[in-house]
């Protein structure tokens, strides 16, 4: 009996977890988008529409990045290795930044805005916070896309699924758990612990990228 399905499953889980950890580490930060989702969650206004939009937007951007970068890197192994090294350097830098943040007190406050937003206006604001932020394209399309594109072709969907799951899980937690999360994230200590975990996760991912650049390519 062929063991191919079992071997694919064994490889799929770590790829899924790599996409999940990378996406979660990038998306969890004090910023306008998270503050807006938190605000809407506290007000219980159009939470489902906003969470769905933010999660779908991230999933589309990640998928576009992975598929686009995969095509671009398909016949350029040298470029793939260079991007792996660049990705490792960025992740190492991000790890240092997160660990430095962990030493400084921070808090997440719900974004201010007009009360009684209609659904269309609320989703439009979510779209602005998401799509008008240049960092979202650097993170999801370039960084996540280049890392996901270097996975075996049969496992890229697992990487995209992991990254999308992290995004969906975070926005659901932030939107629907707002009343519980708001006092937690208003405490600087909570962000210090979270940033410490993110910093360590990014450091591990940077090491994996270096291994891929020098061994896996």
C-alpha cells in the first residue's frame, strides 16, 4: 500500500503551522485596523461583516502573493534563495523589534469614530484601514508570499490555509471577544508577554528560512 497520503499529511501540518505562526506574528500589533475592529466589537456594530472583510482580504492577499511569487520564482532558483535570505533577515529584524517592544509599556485603545455607523460605512472604514496601509502589501504579498512560494507546489495551499486561519482567528477573537479582550490589552503587561512570544516565534522562523536557503534550495 502506498504511503504517499500519509507522507503528505506529515509534511502538510508543519507547513500549515509555519503559515499560521508567520501570519499571526505579523497581524498581531497595535495599529489602526486592530483598534477599529476592537472598537466595533465593543459597540457590537456590524462585527460579522467587518471580521469577514478583514479575514477575506488577508486571505486573498496571501494567496495572490504566494501564487504570484511562485510563478515569478519558478525558473529563478537564485532569486528564490536571495528572497529566502532577505526573508530571514526581515524576520530576524522583526524579532528584535518585537522583543524591544516587549520592554516598553504599550496598550491598545479602541479607535474613536462616529457612533451609529451603517454597515456600508463600517466596512468602508475597515477597507481603508486594511488596503490603504502599505505595510499590508509588504507583509502579506511580498514577505508571506515569497516564503509560501518556496514551499513544494502540493503544500502551498496548506501554507495559505495556515496564514488565513491565523488572520480569521485573530479577527474573530478581537471582534467577538472585544469586551473580554479590551481590559486585557489595555494592560501593558499583556502586550509585553505577547510581543515576547512573537519575537521568539519570528526568530525561529528566521532560522528555518536560513536553513531553507542553504540546505533546502
